[in-house]
C-alpha cells in the first residue's frame, strides 16, 4: 500500500492569495502554537508532501480547531466534524483549487475553510462582515460553487467537468482535472441529485472526471427518511468496508481498451453476483464503497486511485459519523447539526434570553389543536420537522404527518394530490426553500385551485444564515399568481387567526407567511378565529392635523413590521402629525376598499412589508395607478431594497434594509416636503446610513 499522499506540484493559483501566511502570534488565531501540524498549513499545497501520519495529526488538530472556533460563533458543527478526515484527504490528494471540490449545502465546509487560507478569519464565521456559514465563490478560489440550498453539487460539478473539456482545444494549458462533489445522504434525497446522476453518464466527454462522494452519516437534520435512506443502510450493512485489497481489483486503471472492457465486464459480473449491483451502477456510475470515512490512510489511498482512473463518473460511498470526535455532539440526538455558542469542555450551549414563543411554535400549536377535531388536516414537511414546528404535530398525529425528505417540489405536489381527495393539507416550508417548488405551486396547485395551505416559515430576513436563506421573495412570486390568497400576521395572535383561517379555507390555495423568531409576547387566546378573506384593519385613526381635509399620513403595513409602523406613528405624533396606521393582513387579495380610502383621505400613503420589490406594495401601487388614485396621493412603498443582504443580526439587517421606525418617519416627512425642517437624526432610507 502506498500511503504517501499526492505529490503533484502546486499550481500557481494555489499560491497567489491575498491573505498572508499565518504568523506566530497572529491575534486572529488564538490557538496558534497549540496545533503544530495545522500551524504549518495555510493552504492545501502546504500539506501535499506530508506523510499520512502527519496528515492524521493535521486532522486531529483541525477537528479541535473547528470545535474551538464554532464554540465562539455558533453554527453548523456536527456536519463539519463528520468530514474532517475527508477534507484533509481531499485537499492532500487533489490539486485544489485547480481540481474542484464542491460541498453540497456547504454547511459542512468549516474545516475546508480552515485549510484553504481562512483560518485567520474562521472566528468571524456567520458574524457581521465575517465569513459566510456556507461556501461562496466570492470568498475563496477554493469555493468553486456557492451553496446553502441543498442538492446542487452534482449538477454544478458535472457542468464544470464537461465545460472544462469543451474548452480543452482552445486552452493550451489544458490538463485533465477532477471535479469532486461531496453530497450527504440527506441531500441526495432531492430530485436534483437524480436529475444530475441521470445525466452524468451521457453528458459527454469530461463527465468521466466527475467523482461524487456520498457522505453517508445516516442523518439529515433529523434522521433521514425514505426508501433511498433505507437502501443506503442496506447497502452499507450488506457489505463490509472496502479496503485497498478490494479496491485494487475494482479500480481498473488506464488499460488498453479491449482489456479494459473485459476487465470491466468481469468486475461488473462479479459484483452483480455478490450484491446484485447498486442503483448507482445502474445509473452509470462506477460505485466504490462503502469506505470508512474516518480512516484517513485508507481514504488517502483510495482517493489517489480514483484520481488516477478515468473510469468515471465515480460514486464513492463514504460512511461517516455526524459530530465525530466530539463526545457531546456524538451523544446528542441532533448530532449538533446547528449550535449556539457553547462551552467546549461540557458541550453546554449558551441559551438565548427566554423571549416570547416563536411564530413557528404558535403556528404548530394551533395546527395541533385543530387537528384534534378535524381529521382532514395533514401536515407535510421537506426534511424540517423541528424547524417548521411540525415535530409537535408528528407526535400527536403520526399517521397524518409526512416528512418527505429534502424534496420541496414533491412535497407541494404531494399535498396537491391530498387536496384533490378532500383533505386539508398544510405544506410547511421555509420561504427560501419554497422557491425550489415554484412550478409545482403554480402548475399543480394554483392553476387547479387546489386548497393546499402553505405555511411559509422564515419569511423576511433571517439573521446569521444570510442571503441564501432570506425569505425575501415569496410575496412577489406568490402574489403574482391568479387566485392565490396570501396572509401575513402582524403578531402571534394574528398568526393564530390566520392558521385558523387557512384551515377553514377550502376554496383554493392559501398561504400564511411568518418570520423567524419570537412574537411580541402577547397573551394568546385559546383558539384562533377565522378572518374575513381580503380584509385589513385600521389600528390607529389619524388625528386632527393641519393641512385641510385631505392631509396627513397613512401607513399600511403587512406583517410584523406593524410594530415599527406604530413606533413611527409615535414619532410623527410627537411632531404633531399623528398618522393613520392600518394592518393589511392580506397581501392578496388586497383590501381594495381600505387601500382606496387611505389613498383618498391622506396626502401620503406608505406601504410597509418584509419582502422584496414586486410584493404587497407593488400590488397596492398597481391598483392605485389603474384607478387613477395615484394621481392624488404621494405613494411611498417601503420594501426590502434591491440587494442581497448579508448575514447579520435580524435587527441590523432591517436597519440596513431601511425598514425601521426612523426610516418610516423620514419617508413620511420627506413625502410631505418637510423632511429637512425637523431636527431628527434619521437614517437614509435607501442605504441605511445616517443622513
Ligand atoms: C433545498 C433545501 N432544503 C432544505 C435545506 C435545509 N437543510 C440544510 S442541511 C439539511 C440536511 C442535510 O443532510 P445531509 O445532506 O445528510 O448532510 P449532513 O448535515 O447530515 O452532513 C437540510 C434539510 C436546504 N439547505 N436546502
């Protein structure tokens, strides 16, 4: 067995980085000096001449460094700990960044970041202005593809592999290179992964350089579900770990074509006889595995063999343990998938301040309560039972709860099918992930007027997960669909009512979108009430003002920004301009009567929402324009700005977005033409900077 790692020369791209190599005493790396092997690695090229023993030391230290860093930032720990050995082996064997390593989702890429020139910034992970919690092209040449939504890696990798080959003729420096997509057993449940695998074997020259590494830790966020997961377990248990001896007979190196074909045939025949072949082989992949993903010497040797073979596309089945090497994570039910800051010794996570119940839990509570007396209610999640609160539903009604795996498209059409049978399905999906099922929403649900209830969680800005997870667009992408009904609660009591309303609404598709985090701490009534569809409510009537009959300001808010609207109302009242404040409740259909009255009776009409341009304000503006009312009112729609907002605290994100009380106040005063007359130090609404 040749256990020495790759000794290929480093390419120029590896060394031309902007950040300086680590210097002893670097204040940004508090662990410097504690990890002698890791301290020698700023970039992967630094460890390519390491012995396997040295690489094992790097791996051990990398694990400790990852734990130490995440203990100060919080983040996705379990998945990262599971791939420490794999990360070291990949970067030691392959010529990254020339060879491409794509991490599916990217939440397991913290060790990868540490080894690829970002150790000095790893403690800024998910912090304002710091490293992203996922892979990102703009962050490093070692991140060839940005991610955060799952199951994209095989498609992207295949595209890269094929494109590289296409450019071979015009590129004199062309050399064969590998593209490696690392995808988890949870993420491989999504349709996209199969679409890509289905294409790989026939995608043409270049595709043979694709290596898919299935990182099988028998976990998604929750335990994985579905026949594929069962299949992988069977595959794993029916075979012992593959060692080098078996691999030697399996990986057919560059042999003359006829010999290769015969060898392949014999090999396939033998494998088929023993195991019946694998699904991956049927799809045209060369299946290798299962392999112990924590056995570094073995991994290095196997990867070297795979690198040097052109029998691809290859699927390497690696078995790992989520949270590996850190006892508290290994013992935890969720394997520390996502953690708050924690104590490294005890593993105890810092608890946030115990605030009011989350919107998620209020929704789940009402759904569970209603399901007790309504057996038509079913609940569907795409691999997020705890994130959507549906774990509570699952406990009470396991027969009516469906976790379909990471498969948002299927979840939506599955719910549509249920609706055709007279059930009342709730499809609970985060706003950002519902994007993946857009055609299913339009074509399978809305066009057919099927009463699927969309519980759209994490609507609006979401904090540390950043732009990839922001629920910014649902008001726009759902609001434009004919016949869609769309609600947004301004507080948790309203959410209770809207859950009740959605349950009882059988006339067609309906959605309720609510944010990440806690409500206002209001007393919750015992049950929600059914609201009148398409009707908003006045919260505060405009006081008497200077400026004649039609004067003053109206703020029409959709969703939880209402609290900011009310603060703005207090600010304006302090200046003698108490506005009318209304809660729209419905983004679609808009309350035409309310909108028209506000426009007719006020000089200024401001709409407010936690969504992008093209959402609620656009609907209102369109109506005003078409009716001619826009001619006589100063209409000011406040939405998220037309930019992607990076990870930060939710409050800071809304500040940047220009959606806080001072912004609203300033918008109102500017619209009246008196913005400059008042001594208020207010932010500039378009940039979030102080004006
Ligand atoms: C399209 C999409 N849906 C849902 C998620 C939320 N999500 C993030 S990681 C994850 C589990 C991934 O499981 P797996 O691929 O097995 O990786 P592991 O965390 O176990 O290493 C889920 C469901 C997502 N990122 N993208």
